[in-house]
């Protein structure tokens, strides 16, 4: 298979798709103002080609912050795309669409991946999607777009998740998740006074969450939102840790970018040697996939901000380019199989 990346920093879709021929699956990453027009124009140019899209920044060797990016697969790909609607209420109502698409593509966990762009309620959506994917062992990589809108096959949807089932007819696929944080000290918290609907973390070990965070890290209210780049929370999930970013201070509580439930066990994390971790990820991928056709990744907005502040973003993209054809999305939350995580990188590698 082959991966195409085209972009236009001023939002010219014609420029972004120049050189794209006979695509078999397309991902559109656009801006809020032009999103609907881009969705419609893309469908006119490539009618009937399975496609999904969202509002967000894209990248290859540099980041397109407010234009349009197009990522497409061709030469040996079989794909289907659709949406699960009513994501905030009842996405399972549309589960038959996903079942039919998985059956039509006909792959397995060895050669097939689900790529999704979500408009919200990620944890519920991923649980719903996983009820279908787990039967075939099909992995998933995706993320949350901006402004609550996604697209599939030429139509724009609100309150939905757009997905593509992509089968590599020339080799394997595998998903990866990169975590650049590790545990800080031996802090261990039981969450309480949570508001699941609004992602509010009220108390930790019975004390106000804001007070606990500030007292450990010696920060003020104003510093919390930038300190989360270095010290997010982590939720223990078996032998893995899901990162939980802080969104804002709400009185004595903390609003997060990921749902926290009463009785969840949380730890405090600190930033590790992200350059070394990146090199290890690249080395692992190269060892497991000596021949790579494409790598599609989703990097968290907070990772993008952190790397940019530390003048590492361009170097990071250059290092990832060593894998071959690498492109992706800057997301507002990352999806890895059935997990919704923050401040992470998830990717799928095609042999």
C-alpha cells in the first residue's frame, strides 16, 4: 500500500490533493471555517471513495495549523467508512453499520485496523465500537476533533463518531501507544465527588483535588493549567496507565479532559526523557516492521504544545520521518483500542 499526504496552509483543497490518484481511503483534516465546503468538494473530486474527516491540525514533516491536510491510502487497501450517530446518547443504536462494514472488508486483527474521528463522549463510543472489533481482534487508533463535527463519505455530522475500517492487503498492521510520563513519588489517590458528565474530579483521598495538586507540586491556581504538561494524573488500567490531563480549575475541584469516576485509583505523573522515549518507539517499530508502507499517528494537542515550547516539534517530526511515510492528526484526546487517553501518541503501522 501507499500513503499520500497533501496540504495547503491557506485551505486550498485543490492544492492539498494535487498528485492524489486512485485513493482507496481518505482522511480530511480541515479548519472550522472551511470544513463543510472541504467535505463536499472532496466528495465531488473522489466520489464513492470511503472517507472520514474532522476539524484539526495535520502534520507530516511540519504542522498545518489552520489550513487543510489530506491523508490517503491506495495500492492494496480495502476500506469502508461510516458513522455512529447520537454519540452522547446512544451510539449503540447504529452498531449494525459497523458490523456490516467489518464483514464487508473481511479482515482480521493481523491486517485490519479501525481509524476513528470522534466528536465527544469518547469513552462510551470506544466501548461501543469495541463490542464489534474485539470479535475479530481488530485494533483501533483515532482521536477527538474540534468543534463537535466529523464527516464521513461526503456528509458532515454532529454528535457522532466517524470511522474507517482499513484492511492492508499486502501485509500486517499493528497499533502502538507512546507514554512520555512515569510515576512521581508513591502518591496514590482514590477519586471521589466526581461528575462523570462534566469530567470533574472533586476529591482525592477525601481532600479537595485542587488543594492536593497544589500542595504536592507547590503551584498556584494559575500555574495548574500549564503544569499539567509536566504533571498530569494517571489512571491505573491493569498493567497500563491512562493519562488524565487537567482542563481547568472549578472552585476546589479540577475539570479534566477525560472522565474520572468515584473510586478510580489515580497516581501523579511526571515528564520523562521524551526524546529518548521517542527514539525507543521508533526503534521498536523498526524491529517489528523492517518494511513499512505507512505510519498514521495521532498526537495530543498538549504534546504538540509541550514539544513546541521546548523547540522539539520539528525535530520530533523529522525523527518520525525516518520510519518512512508518516503523517497524522493533532487530537484533543487519543484512542488506543478501547482506551481513551490524554497527552499520548497513538499510531498504526502498515507493513
